[in-house]
C-alpha cells in the first residue's frame, strides 16, 4: 500500500493534470482564433462576440454546476467536463457556420465552468485530506498548460495550417492526460481519507472538509440564499479577477499611450505580471503554511493596490513595470485561497464563487475601458488599484482555514 506522502503526490499530480488540461485547451483554441476568423470569414465584432459567448457560458453555468457537483461529485464531473472540452476542439474545425460556432463556444464556456469548480474542489479536498497547502502550485500548472499549448500551436503550424490536424492532436493529448490522471483523483467519499486525517477532522467539527460539506449538501432539497460569508468570498473573487484580467488587457496600452514606452517594451507589462504570478504561485503555498491564507490574501492584495497606485503617481517605464510586478505578486494567491475557503462551505458556495470570479474576469476589463473612455486610462488603472484594495477589505470578513503546520515531515513520520 502506498505511503501517505506517495498518496499525496499521486493525487497532487492528478489534480494538477486537470488544471494543466484547462489551460492547455483554452490556449489551444485561442491561439488559432485568426485561423477560425479566416475560415468563417468573420469580422472583428463577430470575433469579440465569439470570445464573450464563451465567457457568458462559464458565467451562467452556476446552477448547472451546483446540481452536477451534488449528483456526480467532483471526480466524475471533472472527467466529463474535460472530455467535453476535448469534444469542443474536435468540433471547431468542422463547424458549418457562425451561429453553430457560437453554440459550440457557449458549450465550451459551460464545460470550463464545470471543470473549474470540480478541479478546485479536488484541490481543496486534497489540502484538507492531507493537511498540505498545494492550491497555489495547482493554479500555476494552468499557466504551464497554456505555455505548452502555445508551443504546440507554433510547432504544428510550422508543418501545416490545417485546424483539424492541430485540434485533433490537442484533443487526443487532452483525453490521454485526463485518463492518466483519473486513478489519482480523490473519491467523493470522506471515508477514503487516510486514517490520521479522518481522526483529526472528526476532532474539529467547526471546519468540515470540502468532501464532508458536499456530502451534507446532497441531503438538501430546498433552495437557500447564499450565506454572508459566501458573498464576501464572491466579492473578493470578483475584484481579484477584475484586477488580474484588467492588467492582462490594459497594461500594454498603458505603457504605450501613457508612459510612452517603446514598441519593444509595451508587451513587457503582460510579461512582468504573468511571470510574477507564476513565480508567486510556486512559492505561495509555503507562505500560506507559514502565515495563513487570510494574511497572504490581505497583504498581497494591499501590496498590489499600493504598488500600482504609487506607480501611477510616479510615472516612468521602470516604476510602472515595478508597480505591475507588485500586482502580479500580490494577486497571485487570491484565487487559490478563496477557492479553498469556498470549498469548505460546500459545492454550492464553490460554484457561486467561481461564477462570480468568471463574471469579474469577463466584465472587469470592459468596465475599466468605460472608465478610461469617460476620463483617462490613468483613472482606469487607478480603478484597478482600488479593486485590489477592495480584495484586502473583503478578506477581513472571510473565515479562513487555519495554517497547516510542517506537513511533509509529519506525513513521512506517520507513514513510517
């Protein structure tokens, strides 16, 4: 029988594969939007609607996801939604017209919403079951999947521009990855947990595991309003994703039009934010173990808001890039930590918080654009800084899980 550390690593890799698969699938079709545009003879506005349709599908998937989580569990739902994402890749090269393409992309958004909730439920359950922080590293694998998809797109396109070949290969890799991950995914049964985890969980009834909360929700039959704690988590997720999404969409334009950086430096805004987020997510689990999720979110989001605000006041290329780096560093752990807290409230709370996060990611950049259009891009970026500060305020109203103490030596001792 595998030792406890081995069980953790196995499940960690399996759950990480889900995050990787989502990033891989998303970046695969996004990287070929120009080819889709040419194939269907679409205009810029039609492409914009196509992208928005995917986001709308993810945002409105909350009621369906909540039901499926209760009936299927996170393991089965993650498998089915990942296969659905593979089917989307197979459908896109053969869609006959634009309306059907919109329908396919809406289905893609719903599948993204399902997988997003299911894989974060798996990650939260993994932390609770083995008492180890790992959610931030799991979110970092999403970026790794996006990177591999971009490299694959470049490589395949060097040999052939045929979408069917590229998307067929990507779909096959996606399905094989998910099938390989299946044995390591956690069952939606708290009795499958290691004995030491079950014993300690039973001694702390005030903090149920995500699997316990989901199982309890399966007995509920009536619709209830979200708890105040869930709404605070949702607000933190909304403003966190507004900050993250706006930086991706507006940082290059700010560097070019406001800071007057050179053409070669303008794209560095996105690069700085992305690199800092990936690096921070690699190390953030250690910070969470040492300081606790609440401290990491409050401090990080405050750093993001103040750093960006100072950069806007000082001006100049170097201070602006430094401010952007503060944003990437500060908001990197927000979504992983909020997902963990929401999962402890059950699948309904997790589904609602995920939907609110998708809404912020979808609507945030547009709102910043409206503010910039009515005033200036400086004020638009100031709104981004304010959003980060709001996350810090929301974090004071959330009941965060207690820090996990030195997990790996402890697990190794108990396994021995």
